[in-house]
């Protein structure tokens, strides 16, 4: 059966994110696929799935993927609009397992470094 739903957003996966994704177990990969599909097809994004990282100057957001007690996060870049809801191009820069709030600063710096190396 062919998917006839129109995609609202184009999602680009960075090499760094793909390395993280490929190391995940199948259940977590499936949850990521579902979450990315929501990014692509749903106009208004719930903060259950996507939340703006307010501590940054860039248009960075986090994608939230929860599996049991594990909280996976990926840092997103809204490439063509500062509001992710109105964006049509999103880059998933990194992925990590949230262990503490200290993880965010390190991962945000990493995401900014990846963003600076991409040609958008």
C-alpha cells in the first residue's frame, strides 16, 4: 500500500546521527522511525516529541524518544525557519541517551560543531 500522505517537512540525517541510530536496538530504531515520521507529516508538533532548546542562539530543538525509563534525545536544526512548525527543512544532528542535564551542554556544542561543518 502506497503512502499518500503529503510530507510537510524534509528530514536530513547527519552522519553523526546515523552512527548513533545504527547502534540502537530494533525497538528503539522503530520508535525513532515513528518519531521522524511525525516530524515529516504532522504540522503542529507536540512538546512531547519536540521542544526548543532555549539556551542556544541557533534554531535548535530536541527530538524526544522515550523507551521505558530510557530517554533518547536528538538535536534538530530548523534549517529554513526559526520556528520548527513552519520549517520545511530539518536536520537531525546528533543522538544521545539522556543520563543527566549535564549531557545537554556537551551535546549542544557537538551539534553546533556538526552544523558548522554542513553545507546548508
